[in-house]
């Protein structure tokens, strides 16, 4: 049997973010605990990027010179609750952090 990460009460209020190579997407806010490895998560959705991206010639079509200035507003849907199993395998692609985070790599 594989060893899994055990959750605790201190995770309530933190956010889960998915890291897919160079892009980051918010998953949700931890709102409760079901068992040693399962948490209840209220889904978090980002708004459209509020920053005007600046492009210069380069790469295949262009190069975004201010992609690290991206800014988003986040909406927490408390009636959209999912269960998430926190395991060592899950934490290879997801991180538990203090804030939701979205980043789109325009220069991929």
C-alpha cells in the first residue's frame, strides 16, 4: 500500500493550485476535512486577465514582455464543493498555498 499524506485542521482556508508545466490554475479553497486524506474544496474560478499584455516581434509569432504582470480576480463558489484526496502523487502536480494563483505562459 502506498503511503499518503495525512491532512490536518491547519489546511482549512488554504488554496489548492494545479501546476501544469509552466501554467498554474487554481483548483479551490479547502473548507473542511472528511478523513485523514480527503478534504472538501470550494471551487475557485479566475476572472479574465486584467493586465494588457505587451508583445514584441520574436519567437513564432511574438514575445510577451510583461507576462509576469498578469492580474486576476478570483470567485469562490461555496455551493460547488468537491472532494479531493491529498496524496503524495497528487502533490506532485498540485500545491497547497495561502492564495489562489493563475498564470498563463504566453511564451511557451
